[in-house]
C-alpha cells in the first residue's frame, strides 16, 4: 500500500479549515478538540499502513493527543512501540516514516521505545511517565500495547506519582513567579491555566479515581458545585487557547499585549469610557485563573488526603476553634465562620503562629472562601478585628504566605475594599508585568526577605538597613497602600495617602508611625526618580532630596521601599546599575544628614558588634584585634550569631585567619544543655557530611547549626549538640571532640555513616510528613532548600550525604529543632540544580529518605 503524501497534506489542511469554520459557527470547543483528534488519527493510521510495518509493532498517541484533546496548533505526540530492538530494515522504514510526519504538515513529536525502555524513561522523568499514562492505541499490535499499559500501571505508585506532580507544579509556579496575574500570562502553563486542571486529572487517573469531573464527584474528590465551577473555568480557558491558536495560525499560549485586543474582539468586548476591551478580557481571565488556583489547591489536597494513610490524619486540637490534621489547619466546626466571623482573621494568625502548619484543609479553605461576604463594614469597624489585622502584619513569620492566601480567597479585598478594586487590574506601562494587587504582594515579599537572615546574602545592604530600622512592619503597611489608588485617575501617590491615613488612624497607629506611612506612600517614587534622572554629583540635588527626607529613619524606610518596589515590577527591571544609583544616593544623603560624621551606630548588627568588642576587652585584647577576621565576614554572619558567639570566634581565630590546619573548639553551651562546637577550616569536599557524620557516630544530636563561608573561602561553622548517650560529664568530651574532629578534617577522612538510632514514641504515634522545597534565590546563582521532617539521629547526615551525591555545595545552613520537629534551611549551589527535572529528583529523593 502506498500513500500520496501531497494528497494527505492537502486533506489535513482542508480539514483544519473546515474545523475552524465549524467552530466559528457552533462555538463548540469540545467538538473541535475531538474532531481534530479523530481526523489526525485517520491520517496517521493511513500513513502507517502505507509502510507495511511488521504486525508486532504498535503506534500510540500520548500526552494531550492521547486523551483526545488536540488544540488547533498543538504538538502531536506519538509513541512507536517495539517488542524488541528494531531490525535494520524496520529502522530504515521508521526513519522514512518520521520524515513523512513532517511532510504531511503536522507538528509531530515521537519516541521509539520497547516496553522496558518506556518503563525506564517513566522512572527517570515524571513528564514522560505522565505522557505515557495517557497513551491511546492508534493502530498496530493491540496485545503489545495492552502489555505495555499493564506493566506501566503495575510500576505506578499513586502516592509517589502524586508527590512528584505536586513538586513539578511547584517548580512550574516558580517559573511564573507564583502568580496567575502576570500581565502577559500563559493560558496553559501559568498558575490558574489549563495545566492546573490537567494536573488534577493526572493525579486522579493515577490513583484510580477516573479522568472526568463526574468520576471525581462520584469518588468524593469534588462537590457538585465545585464540578460546575471547574467545568466553566475549563471551558473558558479552552475557548481562549483555541481562539489564540486560530488567530495566529501557530502554537502560542501566551496572552501577549499584541494579541489581547484582537482576542477581546473575538470574545465580544469593546472599548468603553472606563476600560479598554483588552482590560475587560483580562479581568475575566484573571477571575477564572484565580478560581482555578483555589480549586487546584482544594482538589489536590483532597486527592492527597485520599491517598495518605489514615494514621496520619489524627486531629490534634489547637484551641476551641481549630485543630491540626497532619500538618494542615482545620476548623472544628463547619459553621465556625458564620457563628464567629472574628475567626476568619484568627485562622490566618494561627497559620503564622503555629510552626507545624504548612497549609489549610479543604473544608477550611472552602469555608473561608464562602465567608468573604461576612466581612461587612461592621466587621471592619470592630476594634478586635483591626487589632487582629495589625497582628498579621507584625508577625515574625508567614506574612507573605498568609497575605497571598487572603488575596487568593478574596479575604484581603473584602477587608480592604479599595484593595479589592485593584485585584486583577492591569498596568499599561513599559515595566510592570503584574496586575496591581500582585505587584503590591511582590513588594511585600521583597521587604519581608530583607528581614530574614536566610536571604541576607541576596541584598546584604538592605538586610543591614532593615535590621537597624525600628518597627519594620510599617513598611508592609506602606507597601499595601503605595499603589492602591491606581486606576482612579489623578496622582495615585496623592490619592493613596488618603487611604493610608484612614487605615492608620482607624487601626490606632501613633502619630509618628502614621506620618511615616503616609509620607512613604506620597513619596514612594521620589528616590528612584532622583537616582535615575538627576545629577547625583550636584550638591543642590542632594540637598533638595535631604530636605524632603528629613532624617535617617525616613531615608532608610524610603530606600528599602524603593528597592523592593522596583524589583517588584518585573524580574527583568532590576539591575546592578539601578542598585548602584540608589545606593549612591542613599550614602550621599546619609552623609549629608549626619553632616559628614559617621552615623551613630544602631540596629542589630551594630549592637552585636559593639557588645562583642566589649566582651573582647575582658580578655585584654586590643580594640583592633577583630579587624582582620571581621573583614572576611558579611551581613549574614552578624545577623545569625550572637555577640557572645562573635567574641568567642574572634578570640579563637584572630591570630590564625589564614591557618592551613583545621581549628575545632568546643565548650559547654552558654544558654542551656549540650556543647557548642566551632569548626574553622579551608573548605573541602563533603565538609558538612564529614562533620555531621562525626557527631552522629560520637553520640550527639545536632539541635542547631550555623554554616558560614567567609569571603576568603574558609568554612566557619557553629553547632550546638546534645549528648544522646547521657554521659555524666560533658566537659570531659571537649578534648575528644576537638582532637578527633580536627584529625578527621585534616586528613579528609571519608564521612562516617551514623547508626540509625531509635525514634521517640511521639514521632512513632504522630508521624511528621516530610516537606522539601528547593527554590532559586533572587540572583539566580544559589538555591534555597527548606525542609521539615521528624527529628531523629542521623537526619542531617542523610541530608548532607544526599546533597553530596547530587553534587550540590552547601553555602549556609540554618538548623532549627522544635521538639521532635526539624525545620532546616540550606543555601546550596552547584550540581545540576538549574535543571528543573534534577531539582524534582533531588526533592523526591530527600522526601523518600526523610520518611520514618
């Protein structure tokens, strides 16, 4: 049998035109996707038959094509399944077939594999495994295909697949800056896009819950109301993607500015006095995307709960209103928010205050979403509710997470109605890439990172200034209001001051703090304008700027807000040049304010350094003894170590800063039980694994670790260790630790593998599900590994060894042990961390090894 390639190409083109005409007439998205899949099926079967392949082979559709959803310009993914390695004749035929794939005018991606090769590829790459799960036989050996399906599903671990897809989704969210509100979103891949709905189907299918909303409803994964909302969102996004493909005549899923007006016309929008057609289209898109992100959260949690062993779901009461199930916050009464509206804000406060919580249960999220209408003018005027809202801004942790959650659930816009008006509002300029509300949350996030020691390596100057600023939470208030008046007409900086002043007065801020917030909102653009547009060598320019600023507190606050604001417009807007201009203006203004004198030392770092110097004088050391060592230490070091620790390190190291041999010093811990150990050595491979392996073998549990690398490449690490063998005299172990650890590091002996040890009864009965997250830092040079797991002997060795196996280098670490729970943060680099699939494999491997 032969196949006329030209005729087949013409037939495919004619069918494509016919389908477009039918769609324009009927507006039936699902009919289009099914019919395109059907005619491509027929064309490929005809082409396959023309080659007279051996009957032992099979041709299958995979991916989106496999599930019968073929968009107008989507790739057509195929699997050519072989019973064994192809003969030379068959191989030649396959090469000609692949050439014909392109000749007939279809965008085809293919793989040629045996069943074992499919299984190996699926094991190594979650994307391949997902595509194969949707395989559909087109033609060829049905028995071979059935065997392939059976072995694929036999090898499938639904819970492991669920976790891998969850990690993959988190990586995808990070690529899009964790927001569905980019001004040019990807309607397929961005948070809130079609991929979020497909993820649910993949997880459900792997778990055996079906692959339709009806099937998920029958299994209790989704409610009837949720199914209706999800189907509506899916249909809207499907129409949007179809229109985009037809309009451009090629595969394009980004809603670029260039396409938005034409798309808006296709959807029946027209310009009016208030908004352009494109703005109306995008606000509808953002509403659907927001709903999809909420539904994705609810449904993935439901699937995860269904797959998780019930022993992990024992509720632990937190107070009269809330309990913890696993590591999720749960309401104890379905009607809680209706009965007690004040619990709405309390739920977010509990999330901030309870370290064990990482999210909310489905029923809590659903109840909060419904409760947004309970936030009335009376609710907002209640003094207790106002105090609770301020507490959310003043918390030591979880500020950005909870404000993002509040915005996602429409709680934030209900509490601050003017904020609700700018949700999903576009900004038509050349540098903002987010809607106004998401830009504001990005600015809050940037400010928050200035106050966290684990991010001090990103912008050390900002971290130092933030540590000196009194009540830095006021910057979050200024961030909330700095752009809140956009879209009203007029100067948004002036209009926003009215909202900011009203908020500050209503919430009982002092006159001094109110003045600062209002001043920041009014002048939040000034510093960037002066830095970038005026001559910083002109004394009059600096003098005018200082007259406006007035004092050091206003200068510091404005610098931090400006820095965070510029970086919050777009990942591409910030650059070294802008940073230098802002810093130059800051230092010149600081010099002018202090009239040429060194500014009075204050703030956390200055206080610690001054106290460390005072302590050093007790040992008859000179006032300059610290200088050589401190030159090698940065903001991160001084933020993480106490004055007493800084003095101890300086006393031990000031005369051997460039020592060729390791220095280990140990002493009883000053603030409680255990020993404190300092390690100073030239960096070496697997250093962290060597140290933690030594402690574990010596019978010590590490309860705190501060890992630091100096400017000249030395490791300066500090540990607090507890004796798990309950030896009577801790002091007697000091010489042993100093001598043995120095010896092991000097000779670079291999890491010692610790014994497994015994688990506590609490961990056995209330297991902690491991959580692992790897995120790129602001500069894109390092990655932040965060993990939560049950503490146990050898935990840190497991982490260190896994990182070493993957070629990842440890830069800094923050080890926190809360009872039986370890919460650790590592700054890592190297290996293949820039590769998404490698990060997912590392995360998956760490989670597997951290399981009890």
